[in-house]
C-alpha cells in the first residue's frame, strides 16, 4: 500500500487545519439513473408496501397489457449539479474551513461536470463508468477528463458498457491512463452489487486487478459501505500496492461521509499527488459514525419527499421515478397514477416521513446501531 492515511473527525477535530483543501469525490446528481430492480425482492413481503406493489402491477397491466418489469424502472437523485456542488462545498468550506475541490460522478454520464464548467472553468468532468465483467460488473470513477475530448471519450466508454470485450477494455484504460490529469478509481471494489456471492465477487476483483490493476490509480473507501467491508479494502490495497482514496457515494441530501485532505490547490495537482506521489489523506466525517441502516433510511426520505422549491417536473418524488417502456419511451410514475398515490403508498410514505423527526431518528440510531461499526 502506498502512503494512505486514515483520519476520523470524531478523534481529531483539528486534523483539517494541516491541509489547504478538501476533496469531495463520487457524488451523484439527477443525471444518474438508479435501478429499481431490487424492489420486488426486498419489499414484496412488507404488508402495505407489498400490496401497493401488486396494486401498481395490476394497474400497469390494465393500462398497457404488459407485465410491470422493475428492471426497466429507475429513479433519479433530487439534486441538480449546481445544488449537489453547493452541498459538498458547504461541508468543506463551512464545516472544515478548507478550500473545496469537488468531482461529481454520475452513472455513465458527464453532463454534471460539463454544466458546472460554465460556472467554474476548473470543475472536473467526471463519470462513474459501468464495466461489465464476467457474471458481475464494476464501477470505475474516471475523474477530470480533458474538456476538449470528454464527449467522444464518454461515447467510447458508453459503447463498451453495452458491448464489452476485454481487449477493448485494455485499450480504453490504457488511453485514459496516458492522460496525466485523469484519475481512475475502483469504486466500492468489494461490494457484491450483482449479488453473485461475496467470495465469487472477491475472486472477480482479484482477476480484474491482476489484468487491469496497472491502469487503476486508487481503490475507494466508500462512505456508504460498512466499515468491515472498507477494512477489507484496506487489506486489498496493501496487497495490490494501490493507494486508497475517499468516495462518499452521496445520492440524497447528506454530504459525502468521507473526503480527501490535501495541500493541493487544484484538482489536477491532487491527481498528481495520488498518481505520482501515492499520498492520500482520507477523513471520515461524523455522519459515517451513524448506523448505516439509519443513514440509508435518511437517504430514502430524501428521495421520496417533495421539494416545493424545485422546478416543476422535479418537485414530487413520483416525478423523479421513471419507467422505460418496451418502445423506449420513458414516463414518470406520476403519469401512470394520474393523480395521487395509491393509499398503501401514502401510508408507507407517511411512516417514512415520520423518521425525519429528531425523536424518531434518535430512537432509530439506538435501535439500528451495529456493534462492529461502533468500533471505528
């Protein structure tokens, strides 16, 4: 492992005073598509929610004559690029009193960074690239693409995602690695997102790093993954020789739960610090110490709440959940309901919104506390 140091804000509240900048990596905006394929598996057995799902399936079938396929359904995070940028900037500048370097990485999409360039010419154009690999897939954070060729590069990356081949992957990674200002991070490497089994997934990671690890500049410690998994990533980095790096993976209104600290003044300088010097200082923020399941519930509340101050088309949560029909047309969930949500959904949402009260959240933190996480 290279010179990667971990810091925990609850142990040293002045650690950031030794650094010039904070770096927020791996954060999502409304340009990310987040699959809902897991819905029947995880919620079908919950009485009210299961009933609501079956009701929606019946209604969809009566309207279209087709079966509701949740793999065609997806949601988008509530924040636009500028809103997400400002959220991360406030945590760094107001919370830590450091300069802010922020890289937004939507799934297979570079619109966020491209739009921010209008406001900030130094804003990195970045993406979380999906790489099919065997029976599973990986996500690579590709940060700071050159502005003059970011669009054709993204087109090549997207084409690979649809029609993958190992030889083409080697070519694309080699080309990215040749760009000195680009940073390639393996995001949440040990998360078995495809549910093929933890052992099988770890074996795939080993095979990937054995063949392509020379093009990967760092392994991510993820702010939304449990500490026991991040500990294994630390072990993996020690054996693979990679630097470690932060990645908050924010989707809602909670800012990234870990960031990098650096004395670099620009994102390109930070990239050189990781790639050439192998120096990485990672700071875990206080929210990482909260029970992970409680944090997930908080994010879910952010996703399914309404926002009166957002533009029309994004205010209601049902406007931010979509279904891609067989003809390719995409419609929001609100278009199928043609009015208010079914009553079981209303009951479920009312219970979820109750979690937002301080008293309920305090009880949840106690009830959902994980002893293994408390040892961080």
